[in-house]
C-alpha cells in the first residue's frame, strides 16, 4: 500500500495534495471521500505555472513553458517518492472492468497520485468503469494499448517508483531541450521509442505519423543526416543479413517464395539466375551464392516510396506492404529501417516543397511499376533520436519502453 507521511499541505498547490491512510485532519474542510482507511483530495496531472521549482539545467536558451512544466513535474515526482512508499503490486491474473481484487485500491490510488484519475478513492475492491477511464489515460501516456485491461505491461509501469520516473524525465528532457534548441525550422524527426515521426516546416508541425522501427536485435540507429532524394516505386536490394536471417528460412519451407514475392535473383556479375523451386530450397540450406532484389509493385517490402539519406547503416525511411502493423502498440518490428504510416502525406509534401519536376512526379504516381529517383532541390534534415520520456504539447508527461535497453 501507499502509506501516508506527514507533510505541510501548503508545500504544493491545493489540487495536488493527496492523503492516504488513517487520516482525519482537514477532511471536514475539503471535498473528500473518507472512511477509516482512506481520505483523498484529488489533483490533476499537469502542474500550474506558479510555485515552480528552480531547475539546475545549464542551458543557453530561453526558459520555455515546456521546460517549466518538465521541472515542475520532475519535482512533483521526487516529492511523491519521499512522501509515499511504492512497493510492487502483484496480480495473478488480468483485471477487466467489473472484476474484484484487493489491489484495486492500490492501483486506483497510484492513478490518482500520478494524475490519471480525478475520481475520489472508494472503499471497494471492484474495478469500476470510472477507474477504467483512468487506466486508459495511463496506458496512453505509456504507449500501451488503451484497452483498460490491467496486465503485465500496465502493472510494470504502475510499479515504477516516482523517483525513477523523475530521473527518466530529467535524463531525456535535458537532452531533448538542448537538441531541439539547435534545430532549423524545417526538419524531420523520428523518436524511436515513441514510434513517431514529426515533420516541422517554418517552426510548425506539418505532419505527425506513427512509424515502425527496428527490432531490438536489429535496432534503428541514432543519427543525423539529410534526405537528399525520394524514390517512387523503389526496388529493394536485400541486405545479406536480411537474406540469411529472414528470407532463406522461408525459402526452405516454400521453394516458390522468390517468384511469389516478385524477387529476382542475380549473380555477382549482375546476371539473372533461374532455378526450380526444389533447387532454391536446396540452395537455401547452404552458403547462398547470389544476391536478391525485389521488383517494384504492390508486394514490394518498401512499398510505394523510399526516402534516401546518407548513413553508415544502410537504413532509410520508406512505405510498407503491411500497413496493418501500425495498429500494434509495440512497433519495433523492422530490420532497422523506418516504415511510415502517413507515407503519402510525407511524399506529397516533399514533392510540393522540394521537387522541381512536379509534372513527372504526378504522372508516375499513377504507375506502380516505373522506378524514378527525384533529387531534392534543398536537402531535408532528418534526425533519428531516442527519448523515452518527455512532456507533450498538452503538458502531460509521457513515458515509453526502453526498447533497446539504452537507459537502464
């Protein structure tokens, strides 16, 4: 249980004051629900701009509202870690709305303390619809599927001590503040743990899109580069690692895999190689002596568009032939490249803003077979960053899984 520790109520704005335990003082003067076990005064999940603590961040940029919100939130989380114990909550099964469990009190109290619920704590073991609203708020803030089902992923985040939350927020926000201070007004930024792409133009967000990034074994690199060209209807030269790890195991099962997925096989003199399905299966078990290229079309793994930027990792931004994967909460699914959900919007913006030959672009959009590289008349800066915690535009603290274990 979260236990009450005595403190001065005036230390925080009135709506942030929370009390648990056998507490009776102040009850008559505040709108609380109380009994012999619980008394609560609700608070919201954003802090007002008054009573802000001083930041110890060294920065040469003006202090923004977001910086103040970050400082206030981090201080509040540190305060929570001192005032309340935060022992792990354990569950033996999933909790759905309507279920009963002795830990419902504790779960709801944490949701109140973390600002995801404005409902008063009640003496009941029932997981109510009102608590489910708070759980969904909490799940959204942590990049989880907002289904109100309390399972291992939701419980993991509920069990993270506020002091650890504050440390994550400070680590990531200090880096983000300094990084963003040095950006131009036009750029494309992908936050890898957030699975999100942002396009900024003239200092305003022109596009926001969900993305798929590299799986932990094949992570998307953290880097800065410039998009120098865009390809419509790209072919895909399969990297050797993907050929060996991902595609040859499928060929072992299905010798017609190459033909079914519109792949062509070449030797290293660039000559086309033709073999029977049985021969491909046999070759898949040995040292495969050829290279693979997937032709443009609806089955192409890169989809309709590819956005090229120089880097040492052979990664780029592109479309996908599996758009249904964007509905997954965990989108660390690729072999390192970034797949974009709103790829048409990004391609059209780049074509309208940075491509000279717009008539040719418009004509080729009708076809799915003709490959064409379009150089950009002004390179677009692209930044692949790794921030697992931040304050969003509405002032809420957001947290995401450290998918590559870089911030343990």
